[in-house]
């Protein structure tokens, strides 16, 4: 039986360097893709947060305006009741004077 020959294929340093560069370029490519995706997500989240803050601020301004309108209406109602009460008081006092 003929002896089996086991020989190691010699990998030249040039081939190993090429594989390393290729592996590094693939890693760099995926790192750039990941950074780009992270940046896009961050920008989208920032825009979403800005929109939510703007909506929240608009909500609070609208709520304050509604409360001011309610308070103004209540104040006008109280003033009208006060003026009507004062008018009734004056009319009552004037009628009392005339009876004497």
C-alpha cells in the first residue's frame, strides 16, 4: 500500500493579509451600516419626542386658555349678579324713602 501523503498547504502571508483585510472591510461595512441605522433611529426618536413635546405644549396652552375662558365667564356672571343685587338694593332704598 502506498503511503498517504499528508502535506500542509502553505498559506502565503499575502493570502492571509488579503483575508484579514477582507474580513476587516466586511466588519467596517457592517459597523457603518449599524451606525447609520442607529443614527436614523435616533433622529426619528428625536423628531417623535419633539412632536410629542410640541403636542403636549399645545395641549397645556389650550387647556390654560379654556380655563381662562371659564374663569372669565364665571367672573362676568358674578359681576352681573352683583350689579343686579346692587340695583335691587338701590331700588329698595329709594322706595323706602318715598313712603315716608
